[in-house]
C-alpha cells in the first residue's frame, strides 16, 4: 500500500529531523570555525580575512558535495559560487543568495564576549555573523545533505546554485556588475534569499518583498560668501531659508509626497494583503519603544506596517547651512545642504524618481539660488505575488518544519535582492529564520539554535517541493 501525500511528507520530515539531530554538533563546530574569521568588508585591515572567509566557505561547499565551486573576483571583495546539478530532465533551477562578510565588532562596543569567538549559552550562539548572515548561509549546507539522506538521492531534486557575496555590509558596490557578468551561469527559475528574518519565534513568516532606494544630496548656493544680515538680509535670497522651504514643500498635510509623478505605476496594496498584515500580532506601543519615538506619523489612510512595508516614502536625512557654533553670528550664509532618501515600492523606477525629484527641486528654488544635486547608486524594489507557485513551496516547507501557519511580511529596507530579480528575471523568495532580538549590527549578535535548525529543516524539505512545482 503506497503512502498518501500527507504521510509521505511526514515520513520525509521525520527522516530529515533524524539526520539533522545526528549531525547537529558537527554543524555547530563548523559554523563556529567560520564565525571566527573576522570578515569585515568595511575595514581595509580585514581584506585578507574576507578573502579567507571566501576560501573557507568554498572548501566547506566542496566538502558538502557541490561538484562545482568557484571564487568569483570583483574589484572589491570576492564572492563564492557553487552549483550542484540535479541530473533530472526538466528540474527547476534555484539560486540561493547570501553574504559572508560581517559588520565591524569589538569587545569594547559592549559585547559580553569576544565577538569573533562564538559562545553557546541558553540555546543561543553569540558571535558576529551568527544571524547576519553566516548562520543563515550555512544552514543550507546541512539542509541539502539532509534532503539527500531523506530522499535517497545522490543529487538535489533541483539544480541548486549558491551565490554568496562578500560586500553586502559595504553596500554591495560591485554586486550588480557581478550578476550581469555571470548572468548566464546564475540563471534560475527562482531565487532564495537567506539574509532576512521572521516576525518572532512564535510567528514564522515569509517576506514577500523589499523596498528600493534612491538618495541624493542637494547643495544650495547663494551669495559668493557669508554676508552681513543687517546690510543684506531681506534683500537677497538666503540658501538656508531655501533649504527649509524645500524640505517643507516635500509633503502635504496628509504626508503624501508632493513631487509630481512620484506615485506613478506603484503596485497598490490589495485588500487581501492588508488583511494578512493585520493578522500579525503587532504591538504598536512596543514598536514605538523600539523606535525611541513618542508617536506614529505618516501617510494618511495607511497603518504603520503598511507605511513601512508597502508605501513609498521621502525622508530628510540631513539639513544644514550657515553658522553652527556657540552664540550668534548674524549672517546670510553662502550655502546650505539637504540630504534626501526615497524608499520605493514595486512599480517605481529609481531613474524615473531621480528625474522627477531633480525637476521638482529646480522648480522650488528662487532666482539667485544655484544648486547641485548628486544621486547615489539606486536600489530597485522587488515583490513576489502571494500566489506565486515558488512562494507557496517556501510556505509549505516552512509550515511543515515549524508545525504551524506561516504568515507574510515585507521588508521596509532595501538590499541587493532586487538586482537578482532585475537581471535574472526570476522571482525572489525570502527564507530566513532570524528574529528581531538577534541584534543584527549590534553588540551581542546571536542566533537562536532551535530556529537555526528549523531553517535547516525548511531548506531540506524545500527542494523536493520546488521540484514538484511548476515554477
């Protein structure tokens, strides 16, 4: 008598869990070895450590069984590429993305122990990179081995590829060029990003998208030098006043962005998405404590979660001009500056936003105020529809691993995932097990070991599900 689909999944899950338990200690020993490498991409004195981290991962992936492993050089830090063909005709191809570089860390920053000497206490591993992102990259190595053990296969059910970059914590300055250069090798039917988190330990979630980012600095120039406000004030334009008026004009009374065309083409939230966001156990009072703020604020007609996940924003990141020292100095300053950033949602094009904002700034400034606007490299938004088959595979695998319903979130920040979606024309799916208390970028970063092994389990179950799904 053959197994029913449900019983087959239960059998596979039991086999995966048995394998994971048998290899748990060795996995943690190996992860600790990798975490000891201070691969801080932002600090030039650690350049050799970042290269050493790439070498270590490449060796670990070969030991895992990947038949093709290569270190990809960039003008900055190296990335690691690995590929393990399925051998099955028509098997889908999946690319896993993560990063092996980490944020700076030192004991004097407030760490309870050496940040590059992992410590396990109360079911948690403390070390820089434990959650962001070495732990979440490394769980795929045990995950694919557990997948093979549970299925009896000698190769994954999907054509499995990994791309682990070395500059994410430095803004991924060479990542898009790397993806474009190797687009043929990186081609995939779906991209799994394991550089993300869940709502909480008790509420497993899958992120469905990230906002994009465009940011600029505006320099405003008035008189050729600081001049006397008694002799010239009220008779010539003041760059600091122009900066203040520019900032004030950026939003209307309902906190809508006033730049013409700013909202062109955006993917509006559906009623179903709003209902799913509302299902999350969101405590606004606690969230405000985390934000160190006394009140919520933002675009009228949207909840706090909708504002930070699914609506575009314009923020003033800096404003200045004129005398900043103690006491008074009665001048009209020669210059002022404003720094602006725009978080973008699906449907918005950073180049379109840059042009619209550039035109709008020029229209706001009075005669006699010269300006220069400089844009930084932009990041595109990405979004995977809730009904996408590959997303549903991730949800099923995670639900089976966690034994509970999986809910949906988005990410308010921005990252290189959108470059993968844009260049490879593949849906981006987020599989992460980190929780807010893990302290990314903060002292005493940690990963909850029970959740880390749920990530292993999810990855082990995912590849068979994706192979059976038309992606």
